[in-house]
C-alpha cells in the first residue's frame, strides 16, 4: 500500500507537470478513494505547497511566482469605496469586550460611505459558519470575522473562510501554526505583550512573585499565559505553586468557594501580586479578599486585563487596556483596502499594543504582611 508521503510526491509532481489537476484524475492516478485524495490535498494546501480550486488543485501562487488575484472577485476600485458598500461582521458576542470593536468598525465603514451589517455568534464554529453564510446571501463585499479557531472544527472553518470569493479579515484571531500559509488578513491585539507589561509594572514595585489568574471561558487566556510565562522567565522570577490558575467566571456556580480557595493558596505560597483576566474576575477576587481581611492594595497588588469596568471597582483597578475601538477601525480599514486595492496586495497581519493604566489597586509593597 502506498504511503502518504509517496502520494504527496506524486500529487505535487502531477501539479508541477500540468499546472492544474482534477481531484477525479488524482483518484484514478493514485488508485485510492476520493476521501484519501481530499485529505492529502488538504494537508498539502495547509503546508502552502499547492492551492485548492473548485474540483481540483493548482500550483501554489507563491511557488509559481505569480501575484495573488484579487480575492474578492470584484474589480479593484481606484478611489474610495463606492457609497452603499456592504461590509459584513461576525462577532462572538455583542457584550463586554466587543461593543467598542464593533463601533470602531461601524464608524470607519460609515465614513467610507458604506454600511456595516452585524451578526452575533456564540464561540461555536457551526454558528460562525451559519452567520457568515447569511451575510454572503445578503451580498456583502467583504467580511470581518472573529471565528472559533480551536480544534478540528475551528481549522475547517478557517479553511472555508480562506476559500471564499470575498475578502475576509480576522479580528482578534490568527490561524494556528498548522495553517501557516492561510492567506487571510488579521487585526489583533498583542495580548501576550500586555501580560508582560503588567508583570513588569508589578516587578517595578518590588514584587518577585507575580501570579496569573484567568477565566476558564476566555479565548484570550492562552496568549496571556504565554506572555506571563515569558516575562516571568526573562526576569528570573519564581512562578510559585499557585502562580497560574484558572477560575470559573465571576457569578457562575461555585465561584465564591473557588476564589476563596485561590486566596488561601496565594497566602500559603507568598504570592502578593496578581494579573487577573478579566475585570469581572478581578472585581470578584477583590470582593472575596475584602471579606477575608486581605486588603487590596495593602496586602495584595492586583492588575486586571481588559479595562472595561476596572475604574469603577473599589479600589479602582490598575488595568492593561486593549485598544478595542482602534482595533475595529483597523480591521475595517484592512477590509475596505482589500476591496479597493489592486490584486497584488500582500497579506497584512497587524497587531496593536495594549496600554497600562495605573490606578490604586497595585500599590502594595512586596514586603507588606498578608492578611487572612
């Protein structure tokens, strides 16, 4: 039986020889099932070695040295977007983090004479795809999408988005490492860097043990954990036994008991400084600390990540603030540029740095005694 690597070599050889090859011809040439051929060409396409087209495969435009055609299928405009241009947007929520992003995109599209059409999803790949399909039926010219990217379903969704005939800009999402050549523009926040800003600020106050607390429901947690860990290692700090903890969302079943247990472990391990994602979890943690006689910032320094309602906390929370409105502006600008620019526009992956807003909650000294 032919190995997968052997089939891949034959497929690539056929594509190099003929330029474009039908899947049906590959099935006959290899003597395997259509399912096997589709799996092989998907793997080769994910690696950037060929491109999938309707019913077949073709030599990768990058390998062939050819400019990428205008992905929207529309004639590139030489000036501003025509009045009435419709931009679709699929956001995973219309609450908490996302309203400023949506408003930024809406303002930018309206200023260009177009209209933003919003659909809300629910962090589910099937629902993401359904909402995108609805927008395509609506006749949008370009899309802003914050899709689910986890697991096999997330990868399949990203592949599908990359195959659409209208340009797609990812918002606060990037393709995973196993889709390295997926040609989608993206506007994201440097969340890992933001975590490092928080750690370094707390270290500047004298802390040598800085913990991380994240919500189990947050897709941002992975980036924050990476940035926190990189900062801890680069500064030669100790993470501590309770340094990295997931907690249930504030207000969910069992949240108070979980937060109380975390505070006990922090006291036991001598952790006096925390980065908490997000504001609601930070506010809940401060509330439970107060009830246990642990003063913030007297006994515990807290920096939150998001800065949605941090200023209204008691005490006001120092916060790392993603530039959410500006992110929406940038994403919309990328989408509109895809409609108006010439076909050789390269893929754009743009990151915005968050900012640190210092308030009262991080004023604890590293040598302050812990309460219980």
